[in-house]
């Protein structure tokens, strides 16, 4: 059971967190801190400040308060060695410096928006900006309830910063255009804030080009999504080392491995004792390309005395054609040999968060070792590990890996 201190417990978001936490068997709120402790009723004790907290055993602090409350909260957290989830908006550069300093002593999770959907929206916006570059004008519109004090929202600024990072920080921000009589310039990102009613949160990114407009939108239908996100962040940060973490880190951990599958229509060829030269390697793959043979996994050994071995996979149906195409290389070097492996499967483990999550390869190979699965070839990318194994071991390898990664 994760024991939580909820800072800002009587605010709108604090009450939403309290409501969602009451339905989560993994967490319990043991105390609340709020500047106005008597304005709402809770099942846990409420204190006006962290200085009043005595003999409260807690694992994590969730903060949905105000920037001016950061200092006292972080001093308490550092003293008690308690991780913190900061979801407070309106954080300025001075606040960020305070948070950064505290993160050298405790793990801190900080996000301007606790919605996973917003993180996906931001990634999509970055991708769009990368493709469209400076050929489209970019405008960001955010809408919130009439009680929100900061404008533009921290989320809108985070989205703008993420887009600007992709564009080498070549843009400057224009906040509304009231009183502006000049034409829009190509090097600006417009950011606009709307306040009204009970809007939980809406963010739109518009890419406006010549005779076409692309829009990306996210709508929060209630504050509950942010409460769920904060509780997930608390579970994520609980046993992390000292440091500053973000929504990207949590998503990377959750998406480290999202798919595991096998392909059976594969054959593997190893060319032994090839001359270590770019020309020799190019000739090999040109010979296969001339026969319209698609090559998949490619792995080369470290050169020894001017000789390398190269292994690769091809469709099993192209095996005979490939052997004929490669037979002409037998006179290229002494000891040249073609080894052929049929009856194999390509086992693929992939996940978008793999590149930010260390230890995935170790877990993969440890899982296969437990079942004594023999690996014939390995290739990797930032988001994928592919192994060639005997087809007879396919089922046991697939089952073991899916159990390991909970898929």
C-alpha cells in the first residue's frame, strides 16, 4: 500500500485525486496539506502547512497546490527522504531551479499535465513540425475553466517548447495579437488562452499551410484523468533513484516492450571469410538486389586479419535463388564458405520506449536463457530487438518473453 501526502488537498484537483485514490486498492492518502484546511471534508487529517506534520508515515507526496508552496514542501520531502510528484501549474524559472536542486536529494516527478493523451499529442505535434518545417504557420490554442489563474497554460508552453526544440529553437512566441498591426511573421508560434465556464482543459495545435490546415486536438472531459495520471506517477516514482523525472520517462517505462511476435518464413545465410572491404560487401548485396531478393537482418563480425563473416536473413522462398547468386563469391578469398540455416524463426521484441529504458536486452536474453533457447543471430535498433532462433523453440521462447514483459 502506497501512503500519500496530498498537498493542495482541498483544491479542485486535490479533491479529484482524493476521490480517485479512494477507489484504488494500491494507494491510501494518509494526510493532506492545504492553506485552508477547513474548506473541505476528507477521511484523512488535514494540516495548514508541512511544519505541522508530525509522526506521519508516507511514501510519496503529490502536489496540486501553488508555486509559492513549493519551498516548504520540498524542504520537508528532502528532510524525510520522500519522493514527490509535482503537478502544480504556473511554475517559473526560479521554481524550476528549486525543484532541480531538490532532485539531487530525492526523486521528483514533474509534469505540466498529468494526461498521457497530452504526451501523445505533444509527440504528434513534434512529428508534424519536423515534417512540415517552416512551410506551415503554427498556432496553439488552449481553453480552461474561468477559475484558472495562469495564462497561457503550462501545457501550452510545454507543447510550444517541444515543437520549437524540433525546429532548432528558431521560433519566438506571440501571446495573442491584440493591438498588433503588423503581418504575422514566419518565425513565430502563436499561443492563445481562452477562459470560461467549467472547461477541464482543451489544447489544439494548428499547422496552417497554403490552402490546407492540419489540426491536432486533445480534450479533457473531466479532472479525473489528471488525478489518475498523478497516482500513476506516484507509483512510478516510488522506488526510483534520486533525480528529476517526467511524463516521458513514465511512458517510456510503460511502453518499453509493447509487442512480441515471430515470423516463420525466414532463412538465414552466413558468408564466412569475406574480405574486409566495403567493395566486397557491396558486391554481395548488389548480387541479391539484382535477383530482387529482400534482405532483412544483417550482422557483421569484427574483422580479424582482413576477414569478416556476414549473416543475414531472407525470405525462405528465395533461398535457392540467393545461393545461386552468391556462389560466384567462392573465389574471392581462401576459406570462403556459405552456411545455410533453414527451419528458423525471427523473434521480434519491440516498444517505442525501449530507447529510453535501460536493461531491456538483459531481460530478453535472461528470459531466453532460462529456457535454454539458442540464439543464432541478433540485430537491434532503438526500439526493436530481433533474434533468429530454431523454429522448434519458437513457442517456448514466445511464451517465456510474454510472461516476462506481461504481454
